[in-house]
């Protein structure tokens, strides 16, 4: 049994507390949050015995086996420092930090103290992507992947009250679509199709009441020769019931056919010259987006207990942020930007 503690009691934290509660080898003993009312609500809802307003006090008294950080990115460095200096393993919510430099400092700190560190990047743990990864590795649509295109329409960002019901801080973020949502797809595209060599991006702000971008096209060139497109908007609405299940449509073309992911989680394969057929599996409807939070946290615990590296460890996750920064650079200069990972060598 591993003993964990958590910081944060915002909108998304509920998914993480619920998932921890279903894990037989984990117990969450404390929650820390500056808003004590919200901390009390989480503690009561999920049977957490202790509540703190001081992270340092919680870590000293609870002496946990790990810390789950579920707070805004500008708080992550200090919370990570408090845990890592005490030798406490950390799983930290994305975005990892406001800048690549700040994120790099967190990763370097984890390496310096030789403490296990993982970023809570859950999209690659969605069940359809785990299945698609296996299908691609098995050559279900051929040995060569030509292209991948994802279309996302969230419909939660139009009107003068955009985002207020769930995540009001979105309205004032200077960077929104790519920093908050696109980073998920950068990581997932890398998971499925390999490293990104270059990007070309065109980002726009459609809703005048917000600060950051809410729509965009991002073209990816992968080292394998494949090309990708992320066509995304948080402004316009989709025509399916749950935009937060798969977040949209994915189409992958290969040398022997096409794979499609539908918004309901259904996967189909159409071999060249043949009819489209459904690939049968059973994606979960629990928790968030196919129960990917549970899958990620289960991965964290399994690897932590085995002393093995996490999929979304700090060093690997910095590559996502390098791509993210290239996306913003490309949009600003309206040019193709080659990805330069050399800055990560000294971390």
C-alpha cells in the first residue's frame, strides 16, 4: 500500500481523486488547498482524512510515498521543490510550467535529487490511442504511415460567458489553445507517429472576450516521413453528444489502408480495395475520456513500485514543450519552423 497526498481542489482534481480511490494499492491521506472550503468538499467526497493549507506542513507530517500536484502551472516549481528536496516522488499536472526554461528547471531538479518524476499527461493513456498504437505497430494499415489528421471542435469557448462555468481562468490566459489543449495532441502525436522534425502553424483568436488563441491549424512533419494536421477550435460546436470523450475525429492513412477514430470511441479500418470494418474493443465510459486518468495513475504506481521510467517522464515531456514553442514561433512569423532539441542536452 502506497500513501499519497495531493495539492489542489479545482475542476479537474475530482477526476484524479476518484481514480486514486479505485486503486487497491493506494490510499490518499491528505489534501492541501488554499481554499479550505474546496479542500473540505474534496476530503468529504473521497474520504480523505486530513486537510492542510500548508504544503510544507503536509509533507512533513504525512511523510507520503508520493505527491500529486493538481494546481496551476505557475505554482509547480515551488511545490515540486518542496517534494523533490525531501526525496518524495512527484506526478505533476500539465502544463508543466509557464515557460520551457521553468519546466527545464523542474526536470533538472528531479534529476539532481534522483527522485522519480512524471507529468500527468493523460491523453496518450486514452484507450483508443493504446489500441491504435498496437494496430499501427502490427501494420494494420501498412508499414508506412503517410498522414494523420485530427479535427477537434469543443464548442465551450463562444459567447461573452465563455469558459466561466468550468474553467474561468481560461479567459485571461495569454496562450490558450496550444498551451492548454494542443500540448495533449503534441504528446499523443509523438506517441503514435514519432518525433516531430518541423511545424507550420496558423493560430487565431475567434472570441474577442478572451486573451489567448482559440482556433488553429498545426502541420507536423515527423522524422518517419509522415505528416500530421491538428485542426482545432474551442469556439465552434461539434455535432456529437460528448465533445470531451475523444475530443474529435482522427484519420490515419497508411500504405495499405486507412484507420479512423470516431467521437464515440469507435475505431474502423479500411484496407485498400476493401470495405471499412470496425475494430472491436471496449473503451471505458468511467471518469474522464475513457478513464485515462485512472490508466495514467495506474502506470505511475506500477512504474514507481518497479523502479522503472515513466512514459511521460520529465526529460521526454520537455520535447513536447520544445514543439509547443516552435508552434507559437511558427504562427508569429508565418513560416515553417525546424525543431531544435539541442537545448535539452544540458538538462
